[in-house]
């Protein structure tokens, strides 16, 4: 395996680890904020569940939009993306 291939592989692992950490941390922080609001307003555990689900939705949308933008950049100029005449 050449150095260029190993570098690309390691960068892929780095991106995957960062995205996994971002998913876990985002959902955890949203849930923690909901838990804190539940303690303040006495609505246990409604807001924790709502904010946890909001965190899941937000990180899912972010991941989808990131993936779509990445694929659009990768496929730019490819024959199947050219407008038909």
C-alpha cells in the first residue's frame, strides 16, 4: 500500500471517528439540556425526551445534507450529471 493510499485511508478513519463522536455528543448534550429544563420546570421526563429526539433529528439532517453536498461535489462533471441536449 502506497503512502498516498494509507493517508487517504487514515483520513477516512479520522472523519468517521469525528462524525461518530459528533453524533453521540450532540444527542447527549440536547438530552442533558432537556433534563436540566425538566428539573427547572418540573416536567420530568418530557423535555428530556423531546430535546433528545430533537438532537437525533438535527444530527440526522446535518449528516444527510453533508453527505448530499459531498456526493454533489464528487459527481460534478461526471457524464451522468451532464444536462441532456
